[in-house]
């Protein structure tokens, strides 16, 4: 029996550990360890007139796109901090705390298969840093890496068309 079928019939899910975050221009934003899931919710609006049966009608309302969190190990790379400083920078003149010209970025999230080929892609619109964690709590008895993170507010995302590469069929050796 075949374990992997040709495109569109994949039995084994794609790995969640191969991905790239890029700016819309194509430059890799930063090497990141983790990206939170993409999630949206639609407000439910309920309505009932007095003469209607004893149940409400439901309609879709406003759409809310959840924030996206990017995490990476702390290094000398200042990219996260510089982006976070565009939204709020202490020590500037009144009115200069926010860089309105370029604090938002449209990003691309590419998901790769085991061979490193792009199989899925999403555009993340108008992202900006609403929370920046420069360093985690420090603990002298821990052997964990220091991880920093940015929480990105966004105005939506959409899936991009990708031509999925053809995968070879795999036949289990016992068959």
C-alpha cells in the first residue's frame, strides 16, 4: 500500500517544522523558531422580531484576525527590536514615538515539505508589533536558550496559489 500519494492525495501531513517568514519583497524577515497558528473568527449577530417564532436568526458580523506570535533565540540581531521600536520608542520628542511611515509590514509565510520545497504560502497583511519580549525571565539553574518574541497584529491573511511539487510514491518494503 502506498504511504504517500501524488499531489492532493497526501496521507502524511506536512511537517510543522519547515517554514520561512519573508517580507513581501522576498527578503527573509528573520530566522524564527516558532510561528503561532493563523486564526480568524467571525462575530455572530443575532436578531429576532417580536412576531418571529421563538428562535433567533443568525448572520455573520465583523471578522477578527488573531495576533500572530514569532519566536526566536536571542542573538545580536536587532531586527525584532528595531521593528518594535517603530511602534513605540521611548526617549523621543513628543509625537516622534511612532514611525507612521513604515511600522506595518506585509509578510509571507511559506510552508515547506520534507525536501524543503514550498507547498503552502500565506500573505499576512499589515502586520505590526503590539508586544515585544526582549528576553525571557532569567534563571541561573536552567539550561534553556533565551527566547525573544514579537506579537504581530494583522489585518488579515490569505492563502497564495502554489504549484505543489510532485511527490514520489513510497511503497513499504514489507509489501
